[in-house]
């Protein structure tokens, strides 16, 4: 993919999206955070900054040093190709993760403004010495320094790793946005609009990146980390990592039903952490179907839709059953939920490619129709989705697919 090297981070990722990513990260971890450009200039409004850091930045020289420190931290991480943990110019612990796209340094995701347990009492003298020439009130500095959180080193390293996941997510959003813009430019240059639009629909699914599910999961991880130490948290992090890796695969790939089921198990494990016993799931797919090929990301949008629009709004939650059955030369995969159900009008709107009113930013009607169209693109008009349900009685989605004998 060609990238113009005069592009800035704000050119290719909506600043509101960056702000939401940053705010949710800060909310989940309790750390201060800011996203800066390649020169250390803030792209977003700072989140959860300490009073001490705001005081330092209130002076021209202090602000200049802070931006220089931010730039240095982002570039250090870019050179190391991994998150960095370092001390800022005032002596506090900061984290930095690079935002790079095709070898171009676009900026950094910075967080921190904490102290380590081993810093001890002498840290006050060190901070006063570092800030002496800014001519700030020493008593105010010491008062604000006492508010700074002391965070264990292993927790700081875990936060740095989480920061790196977030920057990779930002890069994927940027790549999707660039790809989408390139697609639009191609559309203007080609005469056969119908064919190009059909190709664009397939590729556009990959650019429908939305942070809401990721942020809900990060909040869950943060809460678990406070409650336990910490095998379940590790399990959720691994599941999230595998799930994100799958979500970023080429949308044109074909995978086995068995692989797709494993992705769904990771997704359901994470949702189980959020909803607890409110959502019960069961997977019953015959072994004879597990080697059949289907487009990647076929099941997850449908299961996610069942949870977000079927079970989450229902008091007490409900059940999801994922099953499969074979009919001679074709087979069906079924996602059945006991949620609030769906009306005939809603089903018709989904297949007319209309978004649901009041959607929560999750995979909604648009995701479902993309699954349907991708299946028909690969296998023909006889295959695809069928949706049935009634209000208060749940919803059933059937996926009809061709069966091939696997030797």
C-alpha cells in the first residue's frame, strides 16, 4: 500500500476516534495519557493528567520540555520497535509506544505520570532539583507530588504492553482508512461502477473498525486485575490477542469451520467476563463439518449481533446455541438466541442494507448483510443467510453453505 510521507496522524485517523481510544485507555488503567504527532505536539486533549504535570506545562519552558520529552519517548519506542518505559524531564515514570505506518513515524501514544516503589523518599529532592529553574513554588510541587500514584514495576510493564496493543489498533484504523480512500479514488477512475462497487463492499468490511468492543474488554481486564492475581486476566488477554489477530486478517481469506469456531470461543470467553452468568452458550457442530471452508469472519458478526441486540437488552440475559447440520450436498450453521427477538420489518431492513436505529457501534445490520453477500460472492445466489424470529421469542440465523467431501 502506498503511503504519502507528508501525511500526519490527524490526516488519516479521525481525531475524535483517537480521543476516544485515549480516554478509554486512561479510564481502564488510571494512567495519564496523550497522543502526539511526530514532533511531540499533542494531537488529542490530555486525559487524566496529574496536577503536577499541568503545573509544569503552564510555563512556556516547562511545556517545551514536556513536548521534547514526549517526542523523545515516542522516537525511542520507534527505534526499539517496542514500547518504552522511561523517566520524563521532571523525574516521573512515563510509557511510550510508537505509531508507525510503512516505516513512517507518525507520532506516539504516551502514558504514565507515576512513580515506582523503589524511588523512595529521595524522589522529592530529585524532582525539585529538576524543576528548580522553572521557578515554581516548591511547596506546591511537593503537595502535588504527594498525589502521584506509586505503581509496581510489573504493572507499569503490563500497561506498556497494553499501550502497544492500542497503537497497533490505531495503525490498523489508519491503514483501513487509507485503503478505503484509495478504493474511492479508483471508483472515480473506472467506468464499470457496478463491478467496482461489488469489490469495494468486500474490502470495506475490513475498514469497519470500531473501538467499542475493544474498550469494553479492556475495562473488564482492568477490573479483573484489581480483583485477582491473575491467571484469569492472562487468559482474557490471550483470548483478546488471538481475536484481534483474526479480525485483522485479509477479509478475502477462507478458513475452516473449526478455525472459525476457535475464534468464536475466544470471543465468547471475553464476553463471559463481561456478562457472567447472564449469557450461556453452547456449541454443537458435528466433526464432519469442521474441515469445511467458509469465509473468515463469518460467525463472529452474527454471534456479536445476537449478544448486543438480542441478549444484552434482555433482563436476565439468555442463551446462544451454535450448531450445524448436513444435507446431502450442502450444510447449515445456525446461531440461535433466546433474546428479545426480531420483527419481520427489522429483517427486511437488514437485507435492504440499512443500519439499525440506535445501534451501539457494534456489528449491526450492515455486518450481517456483508456476511450474506460475501457467502453469495464465493458460492452463488443459492447460499447465504436466512433470519427468522419473533419479538420476545429470540432469533435464529441460518447460514446455508455448499458441502465438499474432504479426504
